[in-house]
């Protein structure tokens, strides 16, 4: 029998409560990363990127013979020299003509071929796609001899048309692949709905599909324009007269075996770069959208 005294002095039983679960270790998001860890490497990269641009501006804007690291007093004599004495005005017009013509031809042909690859099935489709991909491994220098022979037979040597055709042929494989992948992302049911409403295939493509391809067309067209604007090899080989040459060939004429006019060369480089920079500044949103959409398999 348990007495009251024993009951009062007996220790109470100890309860072992389970420990609360430890919260899972959360991965740090980008918003929680210290800003110095982001801005410091980006600033270093920006400095290394901008130094060559500052250097070319320095040579183009400072007077001839000056060794100052600051372009002061600023002079535009080098720009006037290359534009008038070195015929850069003519080179600029030829480059614009070649670039725009290549843009139009590449976009139209790639649009037709890309639609066929995206919407039709035929026996040699896979082999044709493989050939397009393999063609990207062929350097442009290997095409010079056959293209020169073809253009010589067609009496197109020393004609801007030869450069336009060569640039278009060189740009078509990649452009066609991008356009076909972009068309695959457009639902086929949209075209079928247009057919039900009485449209034929061409009308349905023009009304329904073509407006949705604007980012892809801008991406392909800008890529073709910039490549033809900067390409040196085809213009050097197929054009002989000075009044037919383009800006890359014109820049090459500023360098000789004995000396290099650094001021004129820098001014010519800025003239060649400014149009491309302006184009990309206006179409960068469409360009990123077009390349990202065209790179995804539909």
C-alpha cells in the first residue's frame, strides 16, 4: 500500500517530446546573391570589352601624329579622308546594296524551303536535313573555285550580283533550318481552320502563319545582312574594279606592305560598324525572340 508521503516524493515521469524537424536548407536564389558578386565580374568583363572600342575611337578622333590617350582636340579629318579620298562613300553604297539584296533573297528562299520542311513529309527529308547541317562545316574558301567557274561562265565576274548570289547560297542552310523550326512552333490547326473557312494553302499561310513568323524572319534577315556586310572573301575574289568593291575590301586597301594609316583605318572601321550597331539596337528584341524560338524543336 502506497502512503501519501511516498506519493508526494515520487518523481513525475519524464516525457521525451520529439524534436521539431529541421527546416530544409533552401538554395540561395539570384535575388539573395550579394550584388558585388554580380557587378564585379560584369564590370571587369565590360572594361575588357570596351577598351578596343575606346582605342579605335581614340585613333579616329585624335589628330594625326598625336600620342595622347585622350582624343583632344577632336578632329574628323580621318573620316573626311576615307569618305572622299578613299572612296568609302562608294564602298558604303555597294555594301548596303549587297546586304539588302542578300537579306531579301535569303529570307524569301528560306521561307519557302522552311515551310516545305516543316509541313510536308517526303522520303529524302531526313537526308536533306542532314545535308543542310553538314554544309555548315564547309568553309567558304572551298566554294571559291566552283563559284568562280560558274560566274565566269555566266559573265558575272566583277558584278555585285555574283556576291549577292554567293552570300545567299552561303546563308541558306542555316536560315532554312531556323525558319522550319519556327514554323513548327505555329499550330497546324490554325491553317486547317483557315482552310475550313475557304482559304487555300497560300492564302492561309499569308493571313495566318506569316504574321506569326515576324520574329523569325527578322532574326534570319538580320543574320544574313550582317554576314554579307562583314564578309570579305567573296567580294575580294569576284570584284575587281574599285567602284564595285564593298567596305571590307575597302578597309583592306588602307593597309599596305610599307605602312598603315591607323587614323584612316580606325575611321573606316567605325563607318563599317555604325550601321550594324544601329540595326541591332532597333531589332534586338525580335532578334533574341526569333533565335530562341527557332532553336527549339517544335
